[in-house]
């Protein structure tokens, strides 16, 4: 059985910027949110996509509970 790793692509939207940024190959969402808070503190929310299928999964907002996996 294959390990579930790097399952997500994430598009992050920022409070003061008009252009979002995209990250592919995201493994743990809660760790990624900690990275964002440290390196990009103005992030507002992120849209999470299934990387392999390209389907939208969920919108996660800064300050709310962010699970490790969906």
C-alpha cells in the first residue's frame, strides 16, 4: 500500500496582496499553516486541493482549527 504523502496543493490568499501564492506537494496541513504564520504572517485563508485529481477539498481560515490531514 502506498503511503499518503504530499497529497495536497494549496493556494494561499493574503490580506494585503492581490495575488495569491500556490504550493504543491503539501504533506501536513497543520505544519504548513505554522510555516505560513512564521514566514507569511499576513495570510488570511487557504484553499486545499487534492493534488492528484485537482479537485477542491476545503477552505481553511487562519486562526481556526487546521487538521493534519483532511
